[in-house]
C-alpha cells in the first residue's frame, strides 16, 4: 500500500522511470540511502474538545482517528513531505470535519467559535506552498471532499454548477456524461479540487488556450465567518470591484468556497500534441512569442530548456510541445496555423516523444515521492514575466537555485515554459540534489535565493502555485504597502481570525534563525 | 459654441439626424419646446479655502473660475444634464486641481486633509451613473487631464505604459505613431480617459474579440490616501487575490489611478463591419450564441431589436453587425468563419448600412444633447445575463421602462446586444419620452423599475456603465452582505474618507420621498 503521505499507488511506468533516474543520479552523486519506513509522531489529541465539537455539530461527521489527522496534517511542500518522512509532524488538526451540506459548514463555524479552534478548509491537500499548513493554534480541518456532486448543466449558456469538493477526475467524469468538459488540467488534476483551484487561481496544462480557472469561473458560492456569499453566474459585468476576484486567490483567508459555476465546452473530439525541436531555449521562446502575438494560442504550449529536453529524449536544442483540442477541424486548423507561424524556425520531432509526455503528464508527483524516499531533494517552483524580462529571469533564477541548493555543484535544475501569453510567459523550474542532514536548510536557502532572484528580475511570486504561508515574504517585497489591503479584506470576511490562514503558523521559507 | 454642459461641437451629420428624429417625435408626441439658454447658479465659492489650498500645493495649478468649477460639477447622467439645463447645480467643486506629476497628487492629498476637503478624481467626466457626482461635503476635483503622455512601449512584450489622463483619441494617436493600437473603443472614446476606463471596468465597442479593459491591463500605478500602489506589468500570476482587481472597478473609492500598462497589438491593416438581417431579435441572439460558443469571436458583435433596427433602416427583423479587424488575412478569415456559422440563418445586407453605423459610432452623446435641448428624456442603461436568462430579461426590462417612463404610452424603447460571450450577452436599452415638469420623477421611476426588473431576472446591475452613486442600491440587492467587503476595501485604502465617493452624496435613483 502507498505510504499515507504519498501521492498514491505508483503506476509501473513511474516505478521504472524512477529507477532509471535514480541509477543516473547515483552514477554522478554516489550511492543514495535506501527507503526506510518511518513512524510519525502526531501532536497530542484532545478527545474532550472533539467530543464538544461533535455535540455542537450534530449530524456532521467528525473524524479524529490518527489516520485522518495525519492525512490532513500536511500538503505537498517539500518540507512537509520531509517532516512526514522524519516522523515529526509539528501541526495536525484535532479532528477532520466532513460536511455534506452547506449548512454543515455554517454549523461547524458556529461550533468552533466558543471552543476557540481555528478552521482550515481542505480540498485535495496538494498545495506546495504551505497553503494547507496548520496554524500554531489548535485547529480542525474542514474537508470539502464530502461535497462532490455535479449540480446542474445549463446547456444554453454552457456553464456547469459543481460542488467545490470534486477533484479533477470526478469532475471530468461527471461532465463527460453530459457531453461537456471544463478542460482544466493542473498537474495535480487527479487530487486537487474545484474549490482549491478557485482559492489558488489555478492554471492547467491546457490553459494557454482556455485560460486559467479565473477565466472559467462564472459564479461562486462561499460561506464566510460573517455570512454567506452568493455570486450568481454572469458573462461579464461592470459592477465596481469584481466580488468573484475576492474569492479567486483567497487561499482560505476569506471564506469556505462551496460551489462554482464554471464555463464548459462540448467535449473535444480530439486532443493532439505535437513535438518540435528548437535550436535553443531562447529561440524556442521567440517562436512561442510569435505564435501568441499573432493570435495563435493552442491549448498547450510547453518548451523545455536544454537540460530538461535532454532528460525527455532530445539530446540537443529545446523540446517544444504544442497541443490542441476540439473538433477534428479545430485541431487540424490549429496545426496549420501553428505550422505557418513556426515555418522553418523549429523542426518536427517523432510522434512518440509527444505521446510519451501526454501519457505521463500527471506523473511528476509520483516520481517525486520515489525520489524523496531515497533522500533526494526534489521540488519545483515557478514564475512568469514579460517577454522582455524572461531570459534574464531564467538565467538568474536558475543560477540562484543551483548555487544555493548544493554548493558542491551537484544540483540539477530543469526549466520549462509552461504557459504563454501575448505579453509574456511562465517559467517552471524543477530542481534535484542529494539530501542529507542539512537538506531542509539547503532547500530553504535555494527557495529564498530563487524568490529573491525572481522579485529582483521582474518575475511574479508565483504563476500558478499560489502564495501559501511560504511566499508571503516575497509578496510583500514585490507589492510593498499594497499587500495590507489583502489583510484588510481577510479581516472583513473573518474579523475574529477563525480561518487558519489568518493565524500565525509555520513558514518554512524563513531563515532558520528567524523561525 | 457648444454649451458648457454639452458633449461638444456637434458634427453637421448629427444636427441633420437630430432634426429628422425630432420631426418624427413631434409627429407622434405633438410639439416639443424649443431650446432655451439657461444661466446656471453655482454653489458659492470659498476663496479663502482655495487660497489655503493654493499655498499648500505650491506649483500645482488650482482653478476656481466659474467655468472650471461648472465643467467639473457634473457627469453625463440624465439628472445631471437636466440640472445643468434648469440652472440648479446642487454640488460643484470649490476648485479644480490639475496635477502634471504624481507628486502633485500626493501633495494635494496631503494639503486637503487639514482643510477638511474631499477629493474627487476626474478624467473625462463621462459617467452616466453618478460616478463623478460630488459629495455633500465641500470638495475639490483632481483632474487627471494634466497627465497625458505615452510613457513607453515595450515592443517585445506588446505593452504600452500610459498616463491615466489620456483620452481615447489622444491615446490611439500616440500609439499609432508607434505602429500599435489598444483597440478599446467605448462610445465615450473621444472624451473618457484611461484612468476612467480602469476605474469603471470599461468595455469598448470592439471588445467582444479583444476583451474589456480588465483584460487589457497588465500593470497599474495609483496613489491612495494611505500610500502609493505600484503593480508591475505581468502576463499572469497566482499571487493570492489579484491586486489589480482592487483598482479595476474601484470607481474613485480606493486611489487615484495615475498610470496603466496596457496590452497593445500591431495596428490593424483593416477594420471591416458587415451587416446582416435576422428574422427576429431572438433568432439573432441564437446566431450570436452559435458564433461565440463555436469559438468565433469577432471584435464587434451588435444586434438591434426590431424597434432599433427600424430606426437604423431595417424595416423588419433584426440588424446584426459583425466587425473584425487585423491584417487583411485575419479579416478575411474571420468573415469566412462567421459566414460558415451563420449559414442561412441571416441574410447579408447592403454595405452602406454597416458603413453608416461605423461612421456614426461615437455620435450618440451628441444626439442625446440635441434631444435633451428639446426637453426629450433621452437615456440608456445596460445589463448582461446568461443566454438562458437573456430573452426573458429583455422582455421584462423593456416593459418596465416603457410603463414607468410614460404611463401615457409614449415611451420609445430601443435595445441591442452590444457584447457577446460564450456564456451570455449584454443588453443595451435606449429610451426616449417627452419631458415636462415631472421628467425627473418619471426618469427615476423608469430607472428604478428597470433595475428592479434586471435584478429579479438574473441580470447584472451594469455591464459597462459602472455603479456610481446611482446603482449602489441594486448592487446590495444583487449581492447582499458581500458588498460590505467592498466598503471594507475602500476603508482600507481611504480610512478617513478623503475620497469623495466614500462620502454621502446625491443619489438620483432614490425615490423622491427618501432623497
């Protein structure tokens, strides 16, 4: 059985790929430790408080078994996974409440107030930025996974109303029965939920064409400590500050998102990915810029730098993946438009390369587990910037990570453009280095160095992973005074700081001295 | 010379069109009063306060001549224009401050605090919803029209940084010299400013393809009573609540917007509008829905109902205008895609009809002046809704306006779809009725009835005119409790309510009894 903290049962292809990578790494780094099973110490339970909570919420399920508490104690940031492997969970919920109705949530918020507990809304638990890290105060998790129905599909308007607790797999399966699709595929697709997508302004792999979740939200419902928020679905409005934008990216600080009405489309007849080889990463970026600035926006645009391209089977130059979906006509017409812009600036590669990426597109979290098991530091971070800043940002961030993660020079940094716009693009960095007793300190140094480089070179703090607890310092560095307005918004929704994200808690990116 | 309160010097074609319409109206309604020149009484000046202000702001221009105060006392809502015609301006600024640098704005905000004056940022003054109506307290206008330079164009990223005080004509002229365009054409284009567009989430006539100003903003700078806000240009981000969204739609409640970095495109080689005839308004709406839902989004999509179509020269059925711009290739390819979706569901109309709309596309405000001069109530309001609600919303809103504006049945209501989306569309109503002593009361009744019908039938309070003072009541009706969060945001930016929009002031849509 998969470890409780892992992404899940590993497919055979991932196991094989992991073995291949680990063999390669051991050739360069020397032997890596083998996997050791660990027993995790949970912060102590408080059965009397849980009993009071149970009485107050009545019919709502409340779980305080160790298994439920452990599973909801962490997200997927590297320090959290490391803690789980080292047997020290510093924070864990006293209990996991599992509402199946909106009124359960209202009842729960009412019940925790006199008990002095904080509440942490939890969907798929896939945050890699400390977005589901518990506060220092006693808290409960409010799992949205009990709410996962497709409520209705408005075919005339092409919108679907869905519960916030549905994960990607469940959502697309339910929509498929209705002949429609959302087409939002973050790498965490199989576990992350609609509510989590909205709360973090998530972006999917096929979002260059379709747009981020922010562009797919037509309406929202949420329950805040100060009342219900009902934002009916609408195509567009000039109604002052857009209230939807106060929940999009709210990251658990404003309200529990319970329902979203999302733009859907007819299910695509085809989804096709083609692979191209560009002379270099910089030249590939120019090709993408040309595409987007000429209004050619395929659903998927992904360009790997030379190191990543080599790992993906392109020994020199940069691997460019272009994917389209829709009717057979749409896909053919997009291929033609892409080909016209690319011209001779890239050469087509064999189909199996693209097919392989497509088949393994949700595998990275499994692979990461396999590496962390062997004490490899394995993590990623991402940013975005204007085209005029992009290559400088790439070089500086890459260098900062490599130097800080392993002064001995053993860091491997991969990078790809994951999403593109007419104005700029994202950069997604993956980094690997051998672990050891100082793994956390080196990870912290690398993350700090990367974020400092990003902010100094015009990059956004995150393109699609969110702020969480770990990125707040750099949000303040990038926006200064303006971030206090977000605190004021959180305070207006949650004046007593009932929501966990509004309480003090662990920030793993702080220098060790300040922690 | 044009009257001070008018849109400006009227082109000859407008004068001719106005005569034609007025003759038609008189045939049905009987004789309309002829134009009378009025002398306006301004609220008293306070030279000593203005003197203190002048000393405090130093080099910044301060105007307190009657002309400057009058011109900045009103926007373009019907009640404001009526007041100007009837010689009673209830509110006027004590002075108009005209900064040419950001530091002038900071100095002005600092100077007015001890004088207890409110500050009203003013761009083109084109709000039709009481967005530039002064507060009940003494106030000054901060005109942004002293700041109107194109700062820089980043060609690689296709973004241009511009001063907030530039109006549409100035902006496009400056961009044209650089070979690029913004392509944002609200009907107020010739007078409204970049800052006003951002503050109201403005939408242009060619926005069905390009998107609203919210989608064109990459970065912003603003000066709030509690400090500067600098939001660097970026393609996309997941950085929590999007700070740009706190200025977009802020309508003078948060900060003085001073600069925007906007997405631009190469100047189009061609801009082409084609006219079609649909069997009915409902059938035309279905054609537009098919276009947008098949991913065919021409820059301009405009569909008139039967009454408006008749006025525009199409005696039966509904006039559909479809416009595209770009390279000759783009325009031809869009025409082909549009034709393929439309098939036999609409028939092409003669080119002069489309050409005439294009030539007169910014004329409506001039025409309105000519009608108001003859005591015709002439106004418009707009909304948007999902496709599944649209036709019911149309019928209900139209009926509500007609009944309330003139119980005698003389109201003329025209409507068009001005913007379309895959999920729904906007409805833009224009209404005319004879005036008289009770004109304001009847206008108020019609506006209230329309907004009640809109909110009851799933429409947004405004699609592109904004909230202003006049729509706030319905924002609260539509969103309830959630609107208090916007008040909290305004309070965080402006805790002492220095900005005029955060003070009590005239709300012309309140029932007379409550006013």
